């Protein structure tokens, strides 16, 4: 009985981990969701280390702030952000995600996020541009 439970738990863990079963589109969507969650929870280290592309970090820090400082300013300007992905398009190592983004005090807006595939997975190459 114990081995059957263990096998079931391992099967569930394997499915939840998505070992080899995720698609590029699902990976892009997951990165956009991670961006929204990290922004809402003010997780600037997650944004800098796991969400933003290195090229975007360089552009953000060109003004003399390090990434966590720049992201603290960014997340402080957004209250209760929401983001939902409506469409993902992938062309090679580049992707776009059309999202509906909103926050307290802001009208919801349809925006496009650009992502690039890096050695560490999909990363945001831009924060947003209006559609």
C-alpha cells in the first residue's frame, strides 16, 4: 500500500513539475505570470534574477541604478497589478505576449511584452508597449 501511495505522489509531483512536457508557449505564459506575481509581491530580486533579460537589465541600469533599485521604483508605481495573457507568438528565440494589464487607478490596457529565449529560459526583453 505504501509503495502505491509513493508511486501516486511521485506521479503527481512529476506532472506538476512539468518535466519535459511543457511547450514553448506555455513557458512564455508562465514567465509573464511570474512577472505579474513578482511585481504584485514586490519581489525585486525575482524580477532581476529570473524574469528580466540581461539586455533589459543593462538598459534599466544605464541611468546609474542597479536592477533592484530600478525595480523598487517600478513596483512602487504599480498598486494591485493584474495581468492576463491573451496571445503568445513565438518566432525562433523571440516571443511576444499580448496581455491585458491593469492596476489600481489605471485603466486596463492591451499591451505587448517582448521576450527572448536565454540559456536560463524565457526572459522579458521589454516591460510593455501599448498595442
